[in-house]
């Protein structure tokens, strides 16, 4: 009785804290309402020195979800925003963050319809709580048993909702109770087999159920059967697509991609036009690398969704500018055409593949920002400095002034236009907030001298950075953990055996990645700078673990990628487990769910930081690695 009373008090306290942190209007919203809210972060774990950001995750009656960043305005310490719902919206979850910190409290809103909470609202809450997605997006704790109860409540209200949620239900059930999960899954498989339909849809369900149980042998067997029986079906297409995106040679990608478009009749079905666009875009991007303009423009112009074409153009132009001095008429025309397409699209109706006008306009603005930045570079190379400044101001405005690289370019163009004071102020603010690259700091030193500032530029920069460093350390300190790191023994690309046990006394940065992983590759320039910074420190070791790849000549493919990008990385090859060949040993031991995933291990062999995902900003990555290493050294 006493224990129950204490638990009740704890739950009541959590509810009261959440209620104090956020207020809604209307208090009991229904589907279709615009929900206004005010958020008070003072009682939360967020760092109030940084701007508060909000992410909403909303679900509809068909159990589909949409993520959206909610604009906030600050007034008297409260952060105010609103969520617009539709008649089909059943559930909304809000997440708040500042810099790298997330408020882990649950801010859930079940919307009523006909004065009742629909079953789908409970399904949605269960999915967020039990699948791990709520943790990844909003920072909330994963609780499979609670999630299971929410699914069962939904099914008791409306049994038909099981049809739209069975896969996630079985996944969560198996996590919560493996014995019960296996029994129910096996029963479902037997039920499907007895029906005798043998349709691709039924076989895909069986394959998914085997995958939930980590039965790779059975799942692979079903996969082969599905592809054999349905050579132009969903799974066959996914298998071909997987092979296609791994091709690096432009001519091979072109040949394979065109055969896919023909085989699956992608251009004949309007619903498949997006798939055809994706293949044409991929082929065009391969010709970017070789600077093959005729073939690039051939496939870029075959893309029917014109909203994606400007960024394709920008990739070609950016690659050319990075590898050549000056400019040429072709590059100028391609950039101008990209901006022209964007302006034309602004006056046209939103294409069906974009779920909202806001998302469509945002995609156009992102493309315009990138192309404006590129065109500013071109104008700068032509010594048209005022025009370069003007285009860069447009690029920054469209990026909401949050892009570090764009600010760095802006400072450079302002200096070239002899607008030294403005350049100085902008660079000073970037350094103060910890968002300055080495190049920007060098320009700041030049500006310091040009403007005849008193004292030492280096000392002034150091003082500015010290305030920023303290803020960053306070953020990362809240993310520190202390868990034993699984031991490992793996060979690197040189054939040398690397053991964690041999690295005692050293800080180890373990970075899990794959050659197919875009975010991994985007993080590498920053990780390389961090590695170089600590190259002369024998007590800091960077290890890059290649995992989840099983292609032919894997080590050669990985080595070629590293060599091509001039990365001096110590790359470990994660091999298949001898006990379970369906799993890779290290990634399984470290329970990695997604990559990139970094583990920072201290000299005592304990994991102090476990970071999934990565910023693409080199400055952010270096600063974050610095902060984590410094916190470990201070601990």
C-alpha cells in the first residue's frame, strides 16, 4: 500500500511538472483545432542560454505520422507556438530542445472526435513510447510494456485498428515479452500459411514477422521465394534498388538504372514517376563526379519533379567550382537556370508528393539558399563583390542565418567589398557563439588589424571562445554516462589486430559507419579535422568501424573510399559474428541501432558518451569532440 502510494505521488509530481511547463489552448482540443501553447522551460533540464526549438510529431487516422518544426516566439520567458491539426489528426506529441539538450518530458495531446478519444490516438502514443522513435525524436524514455498496454487499449476500442498497426504491435510485443511475442507471431504465421493465398503481401508479412524474431535464415528464404514468384514486385524492386544505389561507376549506374525503369515500367505509371525521378537523379549525380556535363544535363532534365532539379544543378556547379579556378559561361548559365526554375515554381501549385505548402515552400527556399550561395561565389570570382554580398545576404536570409558556412562566405565577401566593420561584427558574433571555423578566425585576425583594434587578436579570440566553451561543456556534461565498454578485437585495413584491452589509459573515439551511409560520409570532413587536431596526442585514439556491409571485395571498396577522400583513418572491419552469422560482431555488441554512432570511451574502458547521428558542420563536430574529451579529462 505504501509503495503504491509513493508511486502515485511520483506520477502526480511528474504530471504537475509537465502541466507547469506547458499550457494549451483549447485545453481539450479536438481534431481540426489549431492548438496554441506556451512553454516555460525554467522547470526543465534545458539550457536557457540557447534558443528553444520545438518539434511536433502528429498522427492521423490511418496511423501515418508527420514531423514538423514549430516556429516559436519568446515573451517574458515563455516560448509560444501553435500546431495546426486537420479533421484526420488524432494525436500530437511535442518535443522541446536547446542546442544538444532535449526536454525528456512527455507532452502528448490526444485529440477528441465526436467527444471521444479515438483508438488511433492510443496506438500513436504506444508507438512513440514503445518503438524507440519517441526517444530518437523527442528524448522520451522507451517503455515497451506501457506501449503494449496502449496498443491493447486501442484494439479494445476498435479492433479494426489492428490492421494498420500489426507490424509495430508485434515488434513491441517481442521486445516486451519474447515468449509471448514468439507464440503470437508463430500463430499469425500459421494463420497466414493456412489461408493458402501465397500473395506477395502475405509473404511480406511473414518475412517481417521472421525479421522481428531475428530469424535471418527464415526471412532470407521467404525473400528468395517472394522475388522468384514476383520478379517485378515490391521486394524485387527494393532488391534491385539496393544494388543500384551501391554502384559508383556512372556508365554502370546508367545501364542498370535504365533497365530498372523499363523492367518495372516506372514511367508508365504516374504513381511510379517519383521512382523514375530518383533513378534519373542518381545517374545525373554520378556524372557530377566525372564533370561530364552532357550526360549530367541529359539525365537531370529527365527529372519530372522540377522542384528537385535546381539542387541537382547546384551539385554540378559546386563540384566544378571546387575543382577549378575562375568560372565559365556554362557554369554561370546552369546556376542562373536553377534560380529561374525556383522562381517559376513559386507561382505554380504544389506538387502532390509534398504533403503541405509549408514543406514545399521550405524545400524551394533551401534550394534557393544553396544556389544563391553558389552564385555569390561566382560573382566573387568575377570580382563583382557587391553582387556577391547581395546574393550571400539572400542565401543567409533563406537559411534563417543558421548556416555556419554561409556566414563564413559572407564575411569573406564583405571583406572583399571593403565593408570591414560589418565583417568584423559578424565574425565576432560567430566566434562568441562557438560557430567559427579556422578560416573565419584567420579573417577575424586580419580585420582586427585592419580596424586598428587595441590589444592582441589571438587573446581576444581566446576570451570570446572561453565563454562559448563553458556553455558547450555544460550541455555535454548532462549527456555523460558511465557504462563498461564491450571488449573488441578487429583487424584494420592494414591487417593489424586492434584490441580495446591494448588501449587502456587512452581516450578512444569509436565511430561506426558504412560507405552507403550519407550522414556518415557528411560527418567525415569534421571527424578528420578532429583526428588531425589530436594526431600528436598519444592518449587520444580515433577508430572508424566499418559495419553493416557485406559486398564483394568489401575491404577494397572501403580502402578505395578512404584513399579517394585522403582520410588517414584507422579503419576497423566489423566481421560477422561466429555465433550468429546474421549479425555483425562489434555493432551488435555495442547495440548500435543506427549510424553514424560514436562511442567515446575513457582510459578505464568505460563508455562516457554514446552519440547517434552527427552534425554536418565541421566546426560543430570538432567542438563537440573537444568538449567530450575535456569532460572526460576533468572527471
